[in-house]
C-alpha cells in the first residue's frame, strides 16, 4: 500500500537476534533486491505470564492464578504426570483477562501429584514448562440435585412447635452447577409470606418472608454459605458470613404449612417446581436467631447436635441411597422425591480467609 511505510512482526517469541529480509513488490509482482536488517525482538509477554503463575492445591485438583496486564491472547496448558511418569494434558485455560484464575477438578486423590504448566500464544510459541508438586485437597461426595429432585420435610407439617415461631434461622452451603431453568431456584423453605424461603432468584441470592431480601450473584461452580435469620423484629440475610440485607418484620413464622396435595417445606423445590441444580451441604434449621458471630464461628465443620435451638441438621454426607440423615436429636431423616446421583464435589471453604482471596 502506498499509505503503509512500516511493518510489524508479532509472531516471534524470544529476544534472540535474527535477520529479516525486506522486499518491495510492485503490482506486477516484481521483487526488488532484498535489504537485510538485523533485529532484536522484545521478549513475548507469554514469558512474563508463565513467571507470574502460582499454583496451589484445590479439591481433587489444582488452582492456578496468573497476571496478564497486557491482555495477551494466550493459553495456559496444565500437564499431569500419569502412572507411566509421562506428562499428559490435564487442563487448558484460554483468554486474555488481565488477571486469570484456572481451577481444574477431576476427583484426584489427596496424594502427592506432579503437575507441569506452560503458556503458549496463538502462533504456537510456548514457554518452558514450570513444574509443581502438589497434594490436592480432599473432595466431597454429595447428592447432585438436578431436574426434578427435591427433599420434602413431612416432619414439619402441622407440627405445633413450628406453627408460631418468634425466631428462626436457616443455614446452608450451596453450589450451583448449571444455569437456572427457573427465575427462582429454591434452596429451602416455604414460598409463603407467613413463612421463610431461601432461593437463587435470577442468579442472585434471595430470601423471602413477606418481603424480599437480596444478596450477591451466585456464580456457577462456587460454594456459598447462606444464612437467613428472623429475630422477632428483623430479617437478616448473610452470605459467606457477611450481612448483605435486612428488613423489619413482625409476627410469627410458620414452617408447618401444608398445601393440599403439595408438601410445603422442601429442600431443592418450592410449590409447583423451581428446582435447584447443584449440590448442597450441611443444612441447618434453628428455632433461635443465630447472631452473625455465631454464624461465622460455626460455618466450617460439624455443629454439636446438642447445641440449643437446633431443629434439624442434614449434612448430606451419606454417600449412597436416597435417605439423608438428620444429625439433630430429632432424627428428621428425609427421603428424595426422585432418584439422584452422588457425585464428587470440591470441599467447601475451610476458613473465612478463603473468601477474602
């Protein structure tokens, strides 16, 4: 082109000196004599990216983070040493985000594993491999609630202790697996203004008890701890130990409601449909208003079954069958409405520090 007087070569990866031959070509494809120019390219950004990579254990796998301030189109390739001591492709993460995170989970055992990581650009240039020795964190076996699986709690229906409750707390760990089929995907409770409901509403955490409280977006493949508390005068919604919303409320809460032909208090479903797609862990129902300090102190690990006010505690750790054991003294075991699959899932966070990363 008569308007272009420069040439940019971007496919070179290393800063080795090399010769470049330049020709001028006319419309008849006649070539001039070459002019040979010695150039020293700048080093490709992929080398800085691979140097920035950090690797740490993840549940059944590995978690990587890296910096890409120049937003280069690239791929992070992860290798895993197999039983023959050869490194095979384990995962590939692509993109050009300025800060990258890659998590790979395939249910690896919590034993010493050997990983390799390198970065390549879109022209096939690749960095040397960085090697890591990592022991993956353990994983959970949890029921995968999908399609039309739910857990009715018939023990609550018409129960006199649960008709007029001046205090109530729900607690649960949830992890969404698929985009929602419904605007509302129910976690637990009753969709009635006289009761309390926890749900994912239009991808955000929602709580309803005559008025709506809204929390942050619930991303896919991520564990969230959610608590919904009524203390007789206020409703409070906590996500990962942080209060996200509150609203005044008076009167009693009724979790004993039963509709004709349709159970009311359910886990993973509310009236009609609104199913949850994902995993749940350590569901607790309390007849007391748990404080923020109590919620934060007891998010991780099992709660003592003798703790005052504990109505039910379904840990969802049975590992087989369709019956979920209640660890509270009440023994409110529940049975799935439809068959479901037990699957490997990442562990829930082990401390508040993991939410601050």
